């Protein structure tokens, strides 16, 4: 089963680099829908898999559909949030992701013990289908090059399409002169929000690799890679350790992951606010005011604003992992081990805010680069 995790991580390293640049050109919404649909169909294949090779192939496809959604969500957050609030938004996103990652084994353990392992995938089909429906009907396009501040028309939801259609009918029912001028203006504004064929040809899935020429980005990604690799190794091995060392059942191992979920939730509620406080403090010292909208000046001390708190958390994470190893090796009481698991999850994955804040405008693309380099560090 650990080999299926390796297959998943390999695809997780490659897929965002393919989807991210396309999402930065054609829009977040269609790419998110396509990725979610790929995930749902792969889960159907996993639930019906007749043998191990098919299981591996579907697991690869599942990762190809699931992993880009994180990069696309990073792009959406960058589209809708000012620099002074991105710490909070990214920490909430990261916290939700980690809560799901750490509580999913609990649900999976209960399902596997009470029914069959195939039902794990059917539950994911249902949940993925619900997310697809919510995205399809309620989440609008956010890419600023297409819709500006949200008033533009591109990649519409059914409600937006219906309103646009009714508006066009009303325009056609008015006076001919007014109609012709309005339709021309409306058509011109709509066309400006849709990528031209030449722009679509310019999409380059390898564009994330261009960021690796920047030394400051490389340093941030390598450091984040160590934290991310530690996190993945920790998650993969914890279930085996709890089962073999503490002789816990599958369901009890899953319940132990609730501790990690609580740590992730606590980190999400505290980390973002602290990072936003640091950003505002440095901004007032450097500029005399807090930037509300738009990109930051190239002279803004972004490293000073973003680095101090994540570096402290990274040090806590590495120390907690070492203490976790000691606790398991000496078979300390289970509450002590679970407390360390809580601390590990509390201090995870905040460094992603730093490179995303540095390279404004390429949020999903940059997160793709992060996945490509960080997951390579795990498998390499």
C-alpha cells in the first residue's frame, strides 16, 4: 500500500505544473471543474478496480486530478485578497487541507472496519460530486485578467449565464439605435475578457521551471521542501507506527489522527492572524501605511514581513518530529505521542505564503512549482 502512496506523490509533483499555467491563462473555474471531474472518475475506477495494476493506474489518475486543486485555490486566494490579508486566507486554506488530511484516516479506518475498503472510494465519489456541483453552480471566475474586479463576464456560472442572456434579450427589445450601440459595447467588453487564440497558444506547462532561476525562490522552496517532506513522511508512517508499536486497531489508528486535525485547525486559526500582524507592523515601519489593494512595491521588505514567524514554526516542527521518534522508540505513553502529533500539525506548511507573496500574479503557477520541487525532494 505504501507504493500506492508513492505513485500518488509522484503525480502530485507533476500534475500542478501542468494545470497551474493553464489556469493562469484560461481561468480558475474551468480548470478546477476539469480537475475535480478527473478526481471523481478516478475514484469510480478505484472502487471498481479488479486488480492491483488497475488500482495503481487509477491512483495515479486520482492524484493528477486532486493535487492541482490546491494550486488553483492558491490562485483564487491571490485574486480576491489584498496583501495585508493573504496570511489569514492562506493559513485557513492550509488548515482546512491539513484537517481533512489528518481526519480522513479516521473516517477511512471506520469505513474499512465496518464495511469494505471499496466504500472508501465510493464516499470520495459522493463528496467529490458534491464539490463539483457546488463549484459548477455557485463559484464564479476570479482570474483578474478575465473578469477584472469580478464585473467581467467569462467562464460563467449558470446563474451568470442566465442573467447575461436576459440582459441581452432586454437590449434587443429596446430601440434599434440604442440596441446596436449597446450590443457593440457589450460584445467588445465580453471579447476583451476572453483569451484570444494567440494567447491560448502561448500557454506553457513548463513555465513553473522558470522560477527556479531565482535564487530567493529556490531558497524558499528548498526550505519549504524540507518541511513538506517531513510532513509527508510523518503522515505516511504514523499509521503503521501506531498499529505496530501501540497495537491499535485500524479504527483506533484513525481516531488518533483527530489529534493531528485539531493541531491543524489550531494552526489555521492562529498562524494567519499572527502573519498578518507581522505584515502590517513591517508595512507601517517601511511605508507608513498598510497596502490595501494591488501589488506590493519592489522595495517592500517582504522577507522581513513574512519570514520570522514561519522560521520559528519550522524549527518547532523539526524538533517535534525528533521528539516523536524518541517517544515511539522508547514506547512512551500514547497521550505523550499524540501531544507531539498535535504540535507537529500545529506548526506545518506556513512557508508557502512567502514565495507566493514575492511573485504576485502567478499564484497557482508558483504553487505548481512548489509541488514539483518539494515532492521531488521526497521521492529523490
